C-alpha cells in the first residue's frame, strides 16, 4: 500500500470516527425508547451518558481490535519506558494546564470552565457512575479518537502532536457560553499535547489511556470527597 493511499485511508477513518463520536449521543434514544422515559432527571442524564459511551466504546474496540493488540505488545515490551513516559509527560501537561488556568483566572477572573461545571454537576448526581464514566470509559474513548485516529491521519510527529492536542482542547470548550471562555482551550490543549507526545514516544495508545484515566479519576475522586 502506497503512503498516499495509507494517508487517504487514515483521513477517511478519522472523519468517520469523528462523526461517530459527534453523533454518539443519539444512542441515548435506545433506552429512552425501550423504557419509555418521559422525564430526564440529572440522574437519568448521567446513566444515559454512560450508556451511549459504552456503546461507542464497544464500536471503537471493534474497529481497532487488531491495532490494540499491537499497542498492548508495545506497552508490555518495554513497560518501564511506557510508565516513565506516562508520568513524565502527564506531569508536564498538568503543569501547563495548571499554569495556564492560573493565568486565565488571575487576568480574566472567569472562574471554572463551563465543561468543568457540567461535569461537576453530573458527579453530584451519581458519583460512582461518573467515576466509571468520566474516570474510565471517557478517557479510553477520547484516546482512541484523538490519539489513535489522529495518528493514522497525521504521520508526521509534530503535525500529529499539535493537531491532536489542539483539537482535543477545542472539543472541550464546545459548551462555552461566551467567546471569552474559549480561552480555556489552552489548558485542555496542554494536556492533549502531553497525551499525544507520550503516544508518539511509546507507539502505544495504552500509555495515554492510563495517564488520562489516572488524571480524570483523581479529579472525580477529589470532587466526590470534597
């Protein structure tokens, strides 16, 4: 297979998976129809979100089933390097995220990002379900999409890292209610770039998956305990 054909197939798969990701909310209509749900309470909203994410995750696992086996081999083949890369680049991404958040809030006084407020509200409704959904399921989905799918489309190192990280950041501000809140794409992008770099460094999507799961789970647990 020629490089041009591989690149075309990578872009085609990226577009398909991204559309699947954007339309996955419609999976929530299945339990709404089956159980004849007429009122969406905050608790039901969390359960519906978890359901749609599980369906999406199963589809992504099927699509990447062969590639994931190879990634797992790469992860276990040099596990010490995988773990080192995981925590080293996650720490750098976290520092970038924290510093940019501090600067944004000290200058613009915006408070918490809209995306964070929505997640906090869902955690308050069903904490343990959100620990599963936001701490485990969502990170796997996002890494398969923003790292695995983007890497298939963008083979050049810095093109992949920057595009993957920046799109990851932009996708986390789609719920912003004002233009000025869009500046929060910077801290999210810092983390996204860190995840992309560790994926490129180890050639295993399991490294950013574990880093992302660790990051999100810690945040959810802190919210539950506080």
